[in-house]
C-alpha cells in the first residue's frame, strides 16, 4: 500500500511544533497497469551520503522554499567577504591580546594560562578561551595580523548563521534572513568581528546558548540544557561574569515553557547549571590549586587570585566603580542612566533598531499572551527579550570601566527580536495590531536613524533626510498594507528594510574602511563622543576619565609630563599605533603599543636564547610592542596598567641576579610609574627606581634602555643607532 503524507508546517505556522510527528493518511493504491515490453533500463546509481549532504547544503530541506537556502548562503558569503575586506589594516589590533596570542603560539604553558609572554610572567586580565582560538590559528598559519583576526571573522559569520537558524526554526525563513542581516550590519558587531578582543567569541557562545535553550524547550530535554551550560561555561572562560547576564531568562524560559513535567523542568535547569559550573570550573580549579610559583601571576588582580579578579576588578567593581588598580571608574567612564545606550558616544554603535526591537517585543508578547504554556514563540520572546533587557540595564547603570564596544553583546538580541517580531506582526498584517506594529517599528527606526545620522557630518544631510522620508513613507504603506495592491506589497517591504538598515550600513562601511588599533575602539565615524575612528583617546575627550591625565597633567599626557604616555619617548623610536608599518595610535604605552625600530629589535634579539625574557617594560602595551616586534618574551611589569604587584622588587632583583632578563625599557606609559592607579601597587615604580640606581642608561636609536647584565661599575657597553655608535661606560 502506498501512502500520501501530510506534514504540518514547522516554520511559518504560529503554533507549529517542529518536533511533532508527521501525521499520515494512507489511501489504497490504484492497480498498476502492465508495463510495455521494453528492455530494462539501467538502475540509477544510489546517492552517496557525501553528495546527499552537499545537496542539502545547497538546496536545503525539500519542504523549504526554493529561494531560502540560496538566500542564506548569499548572506553568509557576503558577511564573510565584508568582514574580511581590509582586515589587515587593523594590524595587531589590540596589541595587549596579540602579544598573549604570540606567547601562546610559542609556549603551551603560556597558552593554557593566557600569559602575556612565553616566559609566563603574568596573564592578561581575562580568562584565556578567546586567546586559545587565535593562538591555534597562529600555530597553523604563522604569526601575522591576518592569522590573529581571521578567527574573529569566522566567529562573526558563525554568529549570523546561529541567529538566523534560531529565528528561522519557529518564525520562518524570511524572519531568519532579516535577523541575520540586522546582525551582520550592526556597526559594533562589524567592528568586533574584525578585532581581537574576547567579545567576538563571547557573543558567538551566547548566541549558541540561546539556540540550545530554544531546542531544550522544544524537546523538554535535560541533555539540551546541559549543552546550554557548556556554552555558558565556555563564555565564562572567555569574559567571566558578563556571560551570566543572559542566564536568568534562559532559565526562566525553560522552566516556564519546556514541553515536559515540572519535575523534569527543574532537573533540566539544574543539569544546565551543573554543566555550566563544570565547563568553567575545571580551569579555575587548576589555576587556583597550582602553586603561585609554578604559574604566571593573575593579571588584573592585587592578590594573584583569579577569583579576586573575577569578582573584583572584572566583577562587582565594574558595577560599583570600585576597581582597585583601574585607570578610571567612579563614573569616569560616561554618564550612567537609562539613556546611556542612546548617548552620543554609544548610540551609533548599537541603538539603531533598539526602539523597534522593544516595540516588536511588546507586540509579540501581547499576541502570544493566551497561547499554551509550551508555546515556542512566546518562549523565544522570553529568551531574546530577557537577554536584551537584562544586559541593557546592566550596561546602562554600571559605574565602572565601560567601553562602547561592550554593546556588541546586545546585537544578537536586537537582531533576533526584529526578525521575530516583524514576522509575527506580518502574519497579522490585516489586523490593526499587526499593521500598527509594523508601521510603528519602521517609523521608529527611520526617526531614530535620522537623529543618529545627525550626530556626524560624515554623510552630509542627504542620507539622514532620505532615511526619514523613505522610512516614514514605508511606515504609512505598512499601516495600509491590507488595502495595497498585491504587487506593491514586496516593494513596501523592501523599502522598509532598506530605510531601517541604511544608517547601520553606512556606519559599517566606514568601520571596514578605517584602521582600528589600541585598547579603546569604536565603530563608524566620529560623533563627538569618546573614542572615534581607530579608538583614539580615553573617556573625557582624549585624556583620562574626566579629561585629565593621571597625576593631574594635561590631557593626553602621563605622569611626569611625557606626551603620549612615554616618558622619554616611545620605546624603539618607532611610531605608535601597534600597526605594522607604524600607523599612529593613541596614548602609546597605556592604550596602545609602539612599533620598535630595527635597531631596537636587533639589540634585544642578540643572544636572546640565553635569557628567559629579552626585556622588561612597565605596562603590558609597552611590553607588547617590543614582544611583537621581536617575537621574543618581554616581561610586562605591573600588568596592563602597571599597577599589579607583579613582580615584586625582590622577585625582579632575583630574576636579574640569575641572568633571566637582559634589558629594561626606561619608557613606561602605564600607571605603575607613579604608584599605581586607583589604589593599585606601586611596585613598578620601585623596580624602575632600583634599575636606574643600579644600571647605566644605554641609548638605542633614540630610546633609553638599561642593560641588566652590566651593573654600575662594570665594563662599558656600545650600541649603534641611526645617529651613529655611542659608547657608554657603566
């Protein structure tokens, strides 16, 4: 008996359940007529598993619309090309992390702990998961800007694919494509998926957590919740507590909507928590249990403890502003409040479609209000809407260190809500609620885009006026969509989407066309807020928080009055910026690294195999520039700000006495040279004073170093530079 099978729509129907069994109705087959007497034809060759997978990849599932899979592949391909374009203009990007990547590619110990150098003196101030990915890329492809940044591009494409897949599963292919496009063109996402900060991996893992949460709700499965926990745990090993901002509503959505009994829901939630703790805790346990003498110092902490770093400097301190060792805090990182995400410095990074996302979230929850408990669409609004609300409130009210690029963590939630809510409202476009939601969301995007584009002169007045006029016209068309001719509807939808994405796209194009390096980077053109193209400057307009330099000096100066953070000039006499080739940067030494000259590289590389560290420098960026230039270990005294008590003076003296360090770079742009920042250690200044008293300065191509193998009273040393050979008797 043959069977004719009818399957419920698993993507477009509001209450469809992709996991439900197909319903089948069988009819008796009619008698088969006798076949004509013809020679049998050869049997078709069976399709191999590989060719079947390739066919599904290119064409999708048989029930999908013919345009769906080609459109998705085009979206991902264009995203990959866009993110890769002009990629290496960013050079080493954030040299602080690039140096740690270089170290991890040379030493497995440095790789495991996330140490700044292959000698494993101190770690970066984050856990190492993001560094692991980049270091493996460098081991495979060799050290270069491209090998460091390529994994970030792939993470960006992966995030677009995950957001698309999660939305498409319950709202349809069109919704998935809209969500994916919004994700791909969010300016801060374009910035961070071409940069080497940990945020790229963090966002991908959070998006995967949302995807797995929706699958766990759909299946009522504790095993899927365990996978959620694994993604969150890996997110913790990427950027510690920030990943936990998405956890509350992941759990709430599962407990409310999972298709299983209450007892199994509780067990599933507990399973997710256990998996999260195990996925993150194993590395934390190793770091805390290994004796301090056998591992690097934990950068960013004052007590050599990862737990202190997690709950202090990188945890509660970010909320309260009480961050020992920080260069800012105490409301020095911008005005807090509910309007922070819409401010002049942050609005253009992320907020283009936030008003529309909130409109569509509210309408979506209203429309699903009377749905069954297990309604998957309402669960989706809880997952993505909770992500947006909790993260946005935290970012808006936190008083500690806050950079504009943190807002990339909002991008998947905004993108998903725009795609989901648009599809929900479109299905009810013949009602006042549906048409009104579409019109309001489109009008809000046009009006807010007009405001944001008015904060910069980069695009003139034409683009912002066009966005406003066209967007409002599209909003009117959507409000009256039920009365429009059928042929006009696609045009109205296209115009609405284009007007909403025109502003973010312009910012994204500017971002791709601009080189970005240093510790503080922003997307798009200059808007008068902190940062700007390339991220130059600090909160307050180029100096430190509040507009002044540490120690009360003028903006753009460091303690002791040295311009650009280099007392005595930049190490190596090279230009600042951290970009191979010498692109200019910001406050060299604190916010960005310098590029050492060939003379400095040659001097530090001489007899390098005899030393654990070829040099030591105050502050991680100073050390990073020398390390990336020589590809040899350079000790970062005091960590990022120069304010960590690592190493102590006694430890440093022991390293020198046992012949483990060759040179000391006199230029110190970190905070440590004046006793640390925000209560941090003054160890760096003690080391600097001891070196200056015990060793004679040597000039190498215009920069001052101390040869730690030649103390005062020993034979002379000669070095060559661009100005000739200088003999120094010490």
